[in-house]
């Protein structure tokens, strides 16, 4: 994630080419009457998979709706690959959005749904038909595509929404809880689709409340609480910035007791737990750099270290540290 | 200005909306509302034809000349009437009073064209009514009254409420409007597309109904009478009624499309517009022109007579001043464009916040 404190409105007004590959929020606030949606959000989202994580009402959907012009900011400015959110003709050639709303225009089949909205791009019947089938095929919904959407299961509805969002081959894919209602197999296929999208240098911006999937899928995370962005960046980077929480490291070695005694001689190690199997230990330290330097010395002193793994370098832990005390996810 | 793209988008919106508007179950009441007067006119025509046949039959068995029938004076007894006119083709006698001492009788005669109804009270002629056979001029007046009172004021009005308010409000309630707002379509183009879709639907439904009503109205006419009508004012009247129907959809459509964007509950603005349109006769000249009905009634080829109607119904008929058709059409188009401009402004500000809708 790119640091953004200095992003100014003037800079957005005359975007240099790099900004045409970024999604930029510049001091954006949105209030619903007196209720806060999001407040003073300044973000720059690069290509790749970015997960928005936060409890109910934290502002995830508002952020996505702001990004796609479904709601307007009370203050601040948003640019999506250089396009303003009040310029639909430009914006929606770049963006596809699969919303959380589980509703569809009445009476349409899956194919008609994807095809009809593709026609709004002004392309020919043949072109739209081909694109619609391609997108439907991509989400494995060819067989039921001729049936009415009203008869689809929750998972099928999610997939047809996804097909509609990707049908015009957007550069930015915005997805609100896209994995909800999908069975494990389809979930894996869908995640593969997101990865494929991101691998092409495109943006996949999704909200989710399934934290272990955040680790698995995301290149970046944006943690939200009460309408504020509380952390952003790569998961490991975000973790290292949480200085008040000791970093946890799992070590598998041949002499865990000897190692415990060595590390306790330093002032930055605050807790050590020996594994019950006698083959390792969990260490909590306030200074990761000093700890890893110490670990080098320990290894040289004859303790055979099998593996060293960060134990809380994941979205779940970060979430717990930053938000967990206040609220829980959905 | 990318007119080609906008036109392609408008056509795509119309196609999508048509499927929803024409085949929606919730729109069935609009078809019923539109077809109701046509059904009534058909029923009336069948009754008129039946009546004509009956009179013709009565004429052959109870032929009495109009002159003889007109010569009967008030106070004449039943016996004197029967002596002069013969047996009536229909006779009803009722007794009433405590012991049945009072008698009431109705005698019906015909000269083949008109029905003469003589009413006797205690063997004395106290009333006489002549029911003439229906003529096209009488039918035209009935049609004008039904068209202006029921069809314009209620059927097209509420049909447009049902179709046009739902173009945006209905989709907000169904939580499906965002699909349009997530397409590369300007809000103004979306508005025009939806408006034209609603207009096509209402014009097709209501002009078909008007045509059916006119056809039903003339169903009972004999060949010569129909030829005379069509060679006289008929074609002009038919064209005018179809035109007024289409213009009503144009005007009311814009009003209710805007209402669907501006208000959460379209029934409230519909009631306000209905009141405003009903108050039209009592408004100052300048305010009268800010109304759809003012222009529509100016263009109706036959003036409905409020005096012949119940007071409450007459209240709904605006006494439109004679406004040249060109001004009426122009005025209605200007009004429509002004309302659509307000709607477009609102559409630009539209946000998706289904929970509050």
C-alpha cells in the first residue's frame, strides 16, 4: 500500500500517469444525516487483491458505494484510475461492481440479465451476446443461464452477479462479500478467478468478514472500524506497525528449554510458552529486529532450529489487536 | 456529444423496461382500467342493437305513428289511450297504498324510431317520456363525457401513476436500480430511456383502448350511419381522441416519472396532482396552464357538458377555454420538458440507499 498522507486535491486535479492505475480516496467523508458512514478516509489502492475488513457498520459498503458513485461523498474526492465517480460513462467502462444486494430485475433469465446490461455499453448484439456467454462460462453457470434468476440458489445468484460485474472486462472489480453463499468448490474457483484478475495487474477490491480467507486471498488489507480506516497495507506490514502488541513467533527446535532460558535474558522478550510436545516454543517479543538478531546467535550456539514462523502475522490477529476489543465481525 | 452511443443506450433501456412493463403481473390492473370503458361501450352497443331490433319488431306488431303518439294529452285515461293507440307493446300495472286502492301504470309504444313511455297515476296520464333511438351525435356526447371524465381523469391518470412512478421508485423498492447506475450511462440518458419506455407502453395500452372504445361505440351503427359519420366529423374526432390519449400519456407520464424520483410514496403526489387538476376550472388563467388537463380538454373534439352530469362528476370536468390546438400541444410539450428537466436534475443527485427507501 502506498503511503498517502500528502495526497492533495490539486494533485488529483491534474493526475500524473501513475494515478491512472490507482484508486484514490482523498480525505473522503460521508455522513447519512447525522450518522457517520466513513470519515476522513485517505487511501491509495494499487492493483492486486485488496480486502476491506471490519465489523457491521464499519463503513466497508459505504467505501465501495463511494468508489462506484452509488453514494456521493459529503467531503473529499475519489478517483478510480483517474476517472471521477460522477462520470459514469468513463467510470463504468473501468469498474465492475458486484453489490451485496440480493435482488435482480424481475422476469429475466441469467443470460438476459448479463446480456441486457451489457447492451448499455452501446456494443452490438453479437458482441454483447459473446461477452455475456464468456462471463457466464467463467462463473460456471452456462446450464442454468436460460432459467429465470428468480429460481436460482443463493450461490447461483452470487455467481450471476459476478458474471455481470466481469462481463465488460473491467480493470477494477469491486465485490461486496462475494464469497457469501458459495460452496467450498465454487469458493475456490471464485478465488482463483480473483487471483487471475489480479495477476493481470488489475484491482480486485472486496469486502469480507471471513478472516482466514483474507490472509489467503489478499495482497493488501484495509481495516475499518466505526467509519475510520484503522490500518492499511500488506498484512505483515500492518502487523509490524502495531507496536503496542508483542509480536508472536513460533519456533520449532531441538532444545526449547535452552532457547527459552537464552531469550529470557533479554529485555524485549515478554513471554515464552513451551509446546507440550517438547519440540518447540512460542515467544512474544516487543522488538522483532532485536529478536531475530538474537536468534542468529542462538543458532550459532548449537541449538538446531527447524522453523521460525510468525504466529500473529495474519488478518485475524491484526483484527483482534486493532478492532477485536471493540466489536466482532459479522 | 455522443448521440450514437446515447441512442443505442436508450434503445437498450427501452428493451429492458418493455419486458418488465408489458409482462409484469403487477401491471394487470392497468390493462383492466384501460379496457374497462371499451367493455362498457361494447355492452352498450349490444344493448342498443338489441333495443333497435325490439323496436323494429314492435313496430311491425304495434305500429303507431309519431303524430298520433304526440297527440295524446295529459289527463287522458288509460282506456282513452288504448282506444286511440291500441294495445301497448309493453304494459306494467302496479297497485300500492294501504289496501291497494292506488294504481300506477306504465304503457310503452313505439313508432319504430322512438320509444314513448306513458305514465298513469290512478287511471290518469301524469307523465310522458320519449326515448329516442341512439344517434351518433348522442353517442359522441356520451363518449366525450366518458373520455374526459373517466378515461383522461382516472384511467390514463392512474395508469400513468402505476407505470411511470415505478420506473424509478419501483426499482428502488425492488432494490434493482443500482444495476442501471453501475452502467456507463449518464443519468439523463437513463431518465430519457425509462421515460420513453413508459411512454411507449402507456401510449400502446391507452390508444389501443381509445380505438377499441370508438370501435365499440360505433358497433351498433348501421352501414349508412357509419359512412355518414366517417365522411363527416368521424375521422377528425377519432384522430383527435387518439392524439389526446397519446398527449395525456406524454404529460402525465412526465409528471409521475418526476414524482417517482422526488417522493417516496407516489400516492401522495398523485392525490395532489389529481386535486390540482380538479381545481383547474377555479384557477386563475396563468395557473390553469400549469396543468395537463387544461391542454388535453382544449384538444378534445366534443365538449362534454357538465350540466348533464352529477355535481360531483361535473366538478372534475375543467371548463377549458378554447385554446388553439397548436398552442395546446406546444404548451403540453413545454410543460413535459420542464418537468423532465426537474426529474433529470433529481436523477443526477440520486443515490442508492435502499435501507432508507
